């Protein structure tokens, strides 16, 4: 049975209080559709860039933007695949959260498969590692130092199940969703169940928990930016309370303080962004654009996919080509999207704010 060991400091309580206050402001802000979609698009780009960058992907943010927009860039195939895969995994996370899916082993393995397809041999994708795993620091001159040794492969299924059982038993009244996400983050990454991709999958699952519990800040908060700003601090924080080998009973207090401090930094950025573009102000009704549920669904899809075609709308809404074209024309008339190319090659992108 997994029973996390930690204590709650005044700093953590203060951070949770301020984050909660910011969340209320964000959720209650009247956001124009195009503004919100633009913010979501920017957040998606930053999430993909920062999370893959932590793992050593060399692409700059502007290059990631181009890749997600379907443009060609001069880069190695592996870097491009990593970026596209992570975008696909984030879209899957949003879909699972919207459906209110409880986290289970099948979801974990599926997200690993999406994130690592084409990056690992087939027998290692969507499957737990078959053997031991070691994380070492390169000291130079051919010398290495063992930083961490994961649990034995035979224990992985049990350890993941125990963590999932803990999640199911802990509801919102027993532990704050932010604490739950933070505890899950460090425990899962220390279980290190995969041959590669553990960090990426851990961050995806952490976002899934936050999204599902409605702590997504309208999906414009990017926690990965805090981790990527100083990667060594992130790695050091994950090591707090742990020895160089997996064991039960690690004290998670220091990690929780780091996690909450980082969350607060990124939440403040969201609040500042809302204030800077005036989204917390009351808008003139004459200038407000209203969307029906179908249009909202199309715009949400476009925010994460960067572009879409009429056929995409047909599949998304399960409607005829004529209906999809009419829906797209309505959004063009509202100046929310604009067409690119002509004829059968036509696709649509967000109108720039």
C-alpha cells in the first residue's frame, strides 16, 4: 500500500491559498473566444517545447510552433517526431480529462505509446521496462556517478497499482488536488516504469490529474516552463527525500514545497497575462462574439491542432461535408478563423489577435 509521507509547511498553505485565489479570477474572467483560443494555442506550443526541451530536444520555441502548424523546418527527424508525439499526447490528455476518465494502467501505457512512437523499438513502446534502470551523472573524463536506481522490473505492476489505488481513495475533501498531483508526480517518476520517456509521461499524467480536477486554469498554465527554466533545480527537487535507490517511506515534504512554489510562479504569469490584455474587464456586449456548442468544439480542436480542414470537422462532429463547410464559413464570417490555400487544399487557422 502506498502511503505518502510529508508535512505541510506554512509556505505551502500560503501558496495554495494564493493559487486558489488566482484560479477564481481566471475562471470568472470574461474571455473573448479569439483571445482564449490564442492563449490556449500559445500554451500548447510552450508545453510541447518545454517538456521535450527538458529531455534534451534542441528545437527552439519558434521551430516547435512551425512543426505544430504543419510547416517544414531544418531539423533531425527524432526532434520533430518528439514534438509531434507530445502534441498528440497532450490532445489525448485533454480528451480524457473532458470525458472525466479515471486514471488507470491502460491510460498510462497508451500515453507512453503516443509519446514514444517512433522513438523506441516496438517492444518497448506502451510497455513497462523488462529490466533494471539506472540514472547516472556524467562527471567527464569517462567517469560516471550513480544518481538513482529504479525499482526492480518485477515490482513495477504492483507499485503502479498501489499508486493508482491511492489516487482512487483520495478524494478532493481529503487532500487538495494540487497536493495530489504533486505527490503523484514524484512517486511515479521514481517508480520509473519505462525504458525511456518517464519524465514526459509523468508530466502528461500530472496535467491529466489537474485537468480532470478542474485545476487547469483554462488550459493556459504551463508548469513545464518552471521546470525547464532551471532543469538542475527540477532534478534536485525530485531527488529531495530520496536516496540513490527506490525505497518506500521517502519524505516528500521538500518536493511538495518546490512543486507548489513553481505552480504559484506559473499561476501568477496567467493572472498577469489576463490583466495585461484586459480579459478580466467587462466587455461591451456589442463587441462580444457568441459561439454555439458546436463552434466551441471546433475552436477548441483548432487551438490544439493549429490547423484543420473540412474533413477534420466532418470526423469531429460526425456531420456531412456540406454541414462542416457551413460551420467553418460561420467562424470565418465571425473573423475567428481564416482560410489558407484554395480548393481541395484549403485549411483553416486561427485569426491572429
